[in-house]
C-alpha cells in the first residue's frame, strides 16, 4: 500500500502546500528560539537595583542614580555597607520598590533610611508584621522603608511617601567572612541577577514573595530612556601582614597601601552587570594555620518594643553594642587541614560524571566557558578513571548509557559530543541531577555492584549558572539520592546563582568553584581536578575534652581538601570555655588536633555569623514535613539576633506624617539589563527563550519539507526503482 503522499490524487498543488507549511514551521521555530520571551521565568525575577515610583495617574520609572559599596576587611572578617541613592524627579509624592542581590553568606542586620537630615533606622519584626507596619505607615502618609529577603541572596526594599524632588538614601549593612582557599583570600559582591527558570508544573519549590509589583493593564507607564546602573566600590583591608598580590578579577581598580593597610577603589564608576571579585595573597610564611575570632554577648540589644518613638535625629535606632545580659561566647574558627603529600599509592580510581547546563540562560560566554571546562576536565583524566557527560536543558541527554573508560578513543568521542552542544531550552535541572546521582542509589541496592564500586571514588562535577527557582526541590533530591557520591558545583558566567550552587555542594559533601571569565577556565578546572583526586580529611567531628559536643554550625562538615580550611561557628557559655578536639581520617588513619583558643582575636559581629550559619543549616534541610517548625526556629533566631531572614524583615517608620493621604499606588514592573556576556534578543531585556519547543517545530518543518520534496520527485518519476512512463498521443 502506498503512503498517502504518493497517491495519484496528491497533486503538485498539494506538494506546494507541504513545502509552504514546512517552511513556515521552520521559520516559526527559528523565531521562537531567538526572540520569544522566557515563559519559564517569573516576571518578578527579572530586576535589580531599580526603583519604581507609582502615582495615581501615571507611573514614573527612575533608576538608581548612585550605588556606593563600602567594605572594611579585618583579617578574615568583612563588614559591608551598601548605599543606594535615589532622587524623586517628579512633582508628586511617590512610593517605590527596588530589588538587589547580596552575597549568599551575608548576615544582614542593619538598615537606615536617610531623607534629608533625618535618619530612620530599621527594627526587626516578623515578616507579616513588618509588612503590616509598613503598609499602615504608607496609608497614614508617613515616610517608611521595608527590607525583605526574597531569597538567600536576593532582597527587596520598599519606600513610602517620598516628597517631590527629594533625595532618598537607603543604607544596608551586613557581616560576612572572607573566603580563603589555596593560599588566596577573596571576597565577592554580586552586582547583577541572572533571571531564574521555574519548571512548569513545579509545586514543591519554596514559596517566595513577589520581588517586583505586577503591571496594571489600564495604565500606560511613562518609560524613560534606559539608563545604565552604575556603582562605586571602596574596600579597606587590614590584612595583618604584607601582601604579595592584590587583584580585581573583572573590574579596573586603583589601590594604595600603608604598611599592612590597603585601600582599593574602582577606577571610575562601573556598570553593574557582573560580580565584583577581589583577591589577595599573603607573603610566604604568613599563611594562617588556624584563626579564632570571638565576641562576648550579642551585637544588638534585644528590644521587645514594636513601637517607633521619636529620637533627636534617629527614629527607631538600634545600637550595635554588646548585650550585657547575654554572657555567651561566640567564636568563629578557621582550621587549616594538615598538609598531606598525595602519593600514587593513595590515588584511587574515579568515576567522574560531568554535567553541563545547556539551557538558554547559558547562552553567550557562559556556554563557551562551560565547554572549555569540560575539555580541560577530560584532559585531566587518568587511565584508571572512567567518565560520562550529561547535558541538560528542557531534556537530558548523555554521551553514553554507561560510564566509559578514560582512553584516547572515548575522550575523542567526548570532545566531538562537547563541540555539538548549544545553549537552548529550559533549565530542567531535576532530571539531570537524577541521572547523575541515580547510580549511587542503584549501587546501594545491589550488593555485587556496591562491592565493585567500593574502591572507586564517584564524583559529579555540575557546571551551571544555577538559574533555577526550585532550589528546595533540588536540595531534597540531592539529600535523598547522593549515596556515596560527591557533588562539586562550578558556577559559570558573570552573575551565577552562587547561593544555590554553594548549598548544593555542601549537601553533596563537595566544593563550589566560581569561573567568571574564559581566562580562568583552565587554571580553576585543573586546580579542582587535582584537589579532588584525594580528600585530605574525611569524617570530621568536633567535641570538647570532656566528650561533650559544642553548639556549632554547620553540624555536617564536608570532606576537606588540600589548602582548604574548615570554618565553624561556635556558641558556648563564657565560663565553660575549654579546648576543642577536631578529629577525622587521613588516608584511612584516625587524626585529631586540639584547638586551645590561645590566639583568640576580639571582633564584632561573630554572633551574627553564628546565627546566620544555624539559619542556613536549618533551611537547607527544610521540607514539607518540618517546614512549620523550621520557619518558627528561623523567625526566633532572626528576632533574637536582629537578622533579616525568610521569616523576619527590617522596617523603619518616621512617626510624623508628612504627606496627605493618597489613593492606592499603581504597580508596574521594570526590566533591567542582563549580566555581562548573556545574550538577549534585539531591543529586549529578556533572556533567549528557555522553554520553547523549537526543536519539535524544526523537526516537523523539515519533515514536511522532506515529504514535499519526496512527492515532487515521485511525480517527476525520479525516485529509485521508478519506471519512466512515456505517454503517447494515441
């Protein structure tokens, strides 16, 4: 029986229709792939540093005129103040909201709203109560500000009743520890947000508040020319020793020094489209082997009053001083693992699973860096190793159904696979994680397989920008399916979601590596592969000399690798301070070291880091069964230590009404520029479509073109096996 398209009644006219329909499908697929809006992204996820003013009859969009970041680094601690200056250029009273990123380990404890000569200091309240306080003040015509955490590294600030042509300054302060690894100190400040993809049908992700108001269809906003967000950076470093080097990886800087004091600033204002990273290295012999910082009592005085009362120049001021009632001792300990010479006899075979994100958000420089990273990872494999490559976007595909031996033939095959990768589609990360970790679960269920893999180190290297919105669902998957694997995350791009990747690596008992430029790919991947060949210290535990366990966070400590320190936040009664034993295994042998706190250094904000570390650990393992209990614990810690959390917010209200009552404001959304190197459609501020069915449309289109061409050849009797029929006039 002939196919329908080879029937005699299927004429040349039908062929033309097939060809036309096929061509239309191809054109539609290409346009969808290049220009469609990112349906997988929530509108409220695409914004940063933007203030939206709303009035009764019109909407005025005003961008930040100035952003100033000031850092004071003392040893391994960093106190940061972020100042954003806005001006109401309109002739009307306005309300506004802006959204901005902060580091994922930032313990945010202070906010001040400066309007003219007046300072309105923020008070910590439960999130719903703070929102109600702010909304009430706004309706009463009072000037107010509200600082909320939308995600671990994404915050929003609302302001109410800003007078015409008035300048507003919002100051936010946080405490953090400096990163230290491989003899290099570093700090990172995010200046852009990569829009996050929310898988369709996902109902398990942690609910988040809207980070930007939604648009009203009955209002036409007055759109100003799109201005660039600019930023100034000032970093003061008291290193305690002379430095060999001091470098900014992605921004031009000016620097000066006086002894062991160093000053760094931007060489002119910079565009806020990529993260700022500063690194410095000590002279040989000055590298710390252990460091301990301590503080007695809490930073913020506990204030049970929720009222805002008048002060001379400060409304609702909070003092940053030790609380005399709290006599607890808070310590931050950095312990460097012992140096171990890695010998061939201690090296074991590895099963290296390389996972690469090829979704639309990885377009541009990100996919180039990720592909280079894969190639360098393959080059570092040994003959005793095996490997596989998994790529994911809307779908998941693998180089091989099973891991391959690391021989030249398979590596060449893998390199061809890498060259064919392209960034397109949604960020469906769950399927990729399941595929990468499922072998661990199967190995545990199969005794023979488990025995075979006993001597093999299974490591998963996950390369992505982390642009996902369902983080909690992925954390649960990692926790349930990790088995004996180790998960190492590599952040790719100028503004990756480092909060997700750092926490995923923590759950996966691995490490997080950030690559922000092509020039760093080879060095950082080679360092990572060399480091993970053999963990230096495993099964780490802490306890006092009497056998009791300190109140320390995080409670689960990842394996430690060469030149990678252990960070622990500890709370103890000041009268019970005693040495701590740190124990673990090195090459299968038991090891321990006593920490005597002989070199304690007094510092401020250590209690904030302890509370923030506890909150991070609690939320990391939050699921549907314990969500209510964890939320209550987080709220209590936020109130007690004056921290902005998922359950607490800072609110500042001026007690004196300054504006007559106004109607409800009109809300709009304003798009912002994307991180450096991320491709966007022309005349658009959105990502390339990451949830399209463009590949399906291309398949349909080319299939119709092929059918049309096939029928055309059949009518012309040009197909193989056809007999040429010559009709006569008889």
